[in-house]
C-alpha cells in the first residue's frame, strides 16, 4: 500500500467525521434527513467525501493494474 493510498484513506476518515458532525448539528436543529441536501455546508462536506472515495477508487484500479502487470512479467 502506497503513501498516496494511506493519505487518501486518512482524508476519507476526516471527511466522514466532518460530515457526521454536520449531520449531528442538523439533527439537533430538527432538520429532516431529506432536507440535508439543501444545507450548503452538508453539500460541501458530502462532496468532499465523494471526491475522496473516487480518488481511492482510482488508486485501487491503478494498484490492480500494476499487480496484473507484475504477474504477467513473472510468467
């Protein structure tokens, strides 16, 4: 596992914690879960989390491709 993957995984954890914190605040304000999308801060944090998850998916694809190339070279 490379440094980039570890870095992105840490960012995902932070983004998830931030999003959960915002959800908690919205729930305390008695905002319906269906209305979260109208909250600009929630949208921003949710977008950051999705972005990091997409980055991780790209890294995983690259690692899988690299593993496939290594297996082919050993044959």
